[in-house]
């Protein structure tokens, strides 16, 4: 008795065999990939004359065009890719002023050496240069004289700033010692006479303030003016306030001397001399405001929350 | 069948289109450096940059330059001091050169290696990311160059004896037009 055998078409068997084989090959390929030992590619990028090219950009791409790694040549033109799986890659090398070059490489487990020579870029397609941008010579030309002038200006203004800060100390102290340096009267009677020690201290502090102030002003006034500069911003307020505290400093001294003469001759301070104190206060306020103005905008960071 | 073939050809031609030769002109720009001090936070802004770019054989070269003295922090005195500190009279231009694959021009982000000449020094910044927006011939590029004073051997200016931070990041906003 003949047994009935189910008929399987040959094409179905072929498809099945191919499927199993292709799957097996994929598994084998994946296993082979897992087993690859990383290799490396390194070398030097040079120009046509053999001179090293620094900062050339190198890109390592796989067969599918995907970027695997990037590198940049150093000052000696040297570069390197390490930890690269075995296989076929392209190394694209580019540098400003040179034509791009792509080299096909096969990476193995051993260290691969690849020196690349770049040809100068075709004159028909030059990289843009500063001359192409349309700046005037005046804008692009180096001016060492101006640099020297700026340097002198900065040094003088730095001294101006430091002396200005130092001047604040005797100025404020003069203001505070002013009260103890004058005669006090009540109902026509002298309740406190001229105290020589207080007066001397007030005078000495005033003189120190005047001398320091004058020197501070000298460094600002004599600092070179940079031609073609139109002042704007907080510096304008700083300078405008000098027209208040400058005459104020002179007036304070003159009025102080007048007040001293009047008190010394037993008179009550009168007339314009009585403005000595108020003028000194206004002068000090204007001076302080000018320091704040030149430092503007001030942001006290410790008041803010850290982000 | 013919339509399908055309579609396949169009898709295949896309990378080639992206890498075609092109010329670019900087139409508008805002470059601003940020200076940080415990008592100051300042930005110096310049709108005077000019730039040009060329793409050839899949690679682009771009050049952007601005006069150092064009940066305005809102105060003449400070700007003149910055000009002195950065040796801006001897080296009056800040020049940025970049080189990148043309394919990046059609992507949302452009990763570029920059060569910056400033204050008589040259610094290189790798893989600086810029955002690219815009369509057609107009492209807007924004990003920040992580510059520092020490990159250019600039003595950090001081205020009340305290120096500014070493980091002076330069924010870049540019509108480029393909010629």
C-alpha cells in the first residue's frame, strides 16, 4: 500500500532554505562584529610642499556615509582616530584654503597610518577673504600709535580711579570733623570756643582732600582724548557732576577760610561764609554720585538668587 | 510607473541639491559679548559685521568679520577701555572663519569648527552648535561662541580690584542670504 505523501513545492523549500541561511548569516555577521578589535588611524596632514597643516578638519565616515568620528590636526599637522571598529571607511580632510580630499581606508586591528596631502584650493573657488567684505582700509589697518594712546589713557584713568577712591576717605572725614571745628553759640553766649586740635584736624583733612582731589582731577583732565569719539552713556553724567564738585571743592576751601577768619575775630559766621558747611555737603554728595555714575550699572550679585 | 521613477530620482537628487555650489552674503547681524563681574553684567553689541560664504564640492567656507571698535556697551569710557585691553587699535578686526559640510546647511543645527582671530591671537573652537531657521534663500543662524579672555591672552579688566569673569561668551544672530 502506497503511503500518501504531502507535496511541498520546490519553490517554498528554496525560500525557506534561503531565509534560514540569510538569518544565519546575519547572526554570524553580528557575532563577527561583536568580536572585532578596535583599530586606529593616525597620520599627518600636509600641503603640496610637505608643510604640516594645522587645524585641518578630519571626518571619519562609514560606508553608509554616517559620521563615526571627528578630529582636528594639531600644530604639527598630526591627527588620530582611535577605537575604530574594523571595516571600510572614508576619511574626509578639509582645511581653509585647500581643496577637500576624501580617502578610502580599511581599518584593521593594527594601527593604520594615513598621511594626507592637500592641494591648494582652485583659484576659481577661493575661500572668502577679509578683502571680499568691503571694509575700508581705515577700519582694517593696524594703528600702533592709537594703541599707545589708548594705553596711556587707560593708565592715567586707572590712577584717576584709584586716587578718586582714596580721596573719598579724607573728604568724608573732613565733613564729619567740621562740626567740632567751629565755635558754638547759644543766646549770644559762646558755649564752646575754637578748639585748636579739632580745627587743626579739620584743616589738615581738608588740605589733604584738596591736594588729592587736585591730583585726581589732573589725571582725568590730562588723559589723552581719543579722536573721533562721541561720548555717550554714564560717563557723561560722571563728567557733568565734575562741574558741581569741582567748583564746590574750591568754594568749600574759600568759604572755610572766610568762616575761620570771622570766628577768629570773635564774630559769628555770617554772610556767604555761612554756606561753607552746606557747600561741603553738596560737593561730597556730587562727588559720591559721580563715582556711582561711572560704575553704572551696578548689580550686587549676592542679592540675587542663584539659578 | 513613470511617476514612481521620477519620485525615486527626486529623492536621490536631494542630497546632491543640498551640496550644490552656492554663495552666501551676510545681510544682517547682531554680535554681542557678555561681560560678568560681581557688580556688573554687561553686553557689548555690534551690528557692523560683514560676512561671505561659499559652498563648493560639498564643503562650505564662511567668513565673518567686525571692527572691534564697533562693539557698544552703552558707555564710551568702558568701550575705549575694552578697545585698549583687547589691543583693538593694533588688531582692529575680529575675524571668524568656519568650514563645514554643505549638508549641514539644510539641517536644523549646524555644527561648525570656528577659527577666531581677535586681539592678535587665533583661537579654535570645535563643534560649536548653531541653530538654523528660515526657508529658501534666507537663513537665520543663532548660537553662542564660548570665548574666554585667556583664549586671546587678554588681561581681564578689573573694577574695585576684582577682575571680570574669564568667560566672555559671544552671542551670534545672523541673517544670511543665498546669492
